[in-house]
């Protein structure tokens, strides 16, 4: 094997290790094995995952871009730790995007296919609840909302939405610890029913109720 082929092989191996480290660390964050604010020690992660420090650093850089990891000179990399106002603003951002996307789809007649996709996701979410699989339940809760973004057929909007999907997962997980998961299912059922009935204004109000959780509303900020 020539030098260039060897270098390509080494680069491919490093890339593969980086991707594996990224997926493992991400899963541990989303499953809360690494809780909010948890300090991520590169040396310990290297030992735990059986790879060198380099792919760990690269994986953490990717997770930092997703908002799941924060890095500082003094404390090093940590799992993100967000305030009540941070959760509120994240939910608000998703609400702004979702209502605009929904109104657009309803106007152009894209909402029929959208509702079909949402119904399928909701059925899966109900099964996950029955099976007490809260990780899958949370993932599907966010996929339900994502169906609205997908229905716009706007690749740039979807790309932006997906960029914060993992952080949104943590926000949903945070809310579900303080709210009965059945409420999420009932809200999804109501949203879907109103959308199928073409009651756009009522569906937007239902989306607002869905996104603006009471525990996320900072003092002095009134959702609406």
C-alpha cells in the first residue's frame, strides 16, 4: 500500500472512530447517563470508549455545535445546563417556526399529507408510552412536531430545525419529568383533530398550549 493510500486509510479509520464516539456520547447525554451540567473528561471518555483523545475531541466539537455540550477555558467540556428561561426561549423558537410552517401548509393544501404523517407518529408514540419506553416516547414527541416542518418541503427550514432537534429532545425530556406524559398525547390528539378539521386558528392555540409549559414561563413573561 502506498503512502497516500495508507493516509486515506488512517483518515477513514479516524473518521469512523469520531463518528462512533459522537453517537455514543450523544446517546449517553440524551439518555441522561451524562446529566445536565455533567463534566466530560476527555481522558476518561478515551478510556471508556477505547479510542484516543483526538476522536473524542472531534466528537465533542460536533456535540458543541448541536448545543448539547458547552466548553470553557476554565472548566473544559460539560453537558449543557439550561435555565428555565433558556427552556422557555427554546420552546418559543420551536413554536414560532411551527405555526408559520403550519399556516403555510394549510394555505397551500400540504396539510393532508402532513396529518397522515403526524397520525402515524402519534400511533407509535402511544405504543412507546404503553411499553414505558420514555426515550422513544420523547423522540417521537419531537418527530410529531417535525412532521409540520417536513410538510413545508423547505430543505433550509428543515436543516435549521434539525440542527436543534437534540436540544429540543432534552427540553421535552425535561418537561415530561414535571408533567404527565399522557398530557402530551392528549395535546397531540387535539392538535391533529383540529388540523384535520381545518380549524387553523384553534390549532395554533392548541400548539401554543402544547409548547408553552407552565414550568418554562419565566417571571414576568406571558406566553401568547
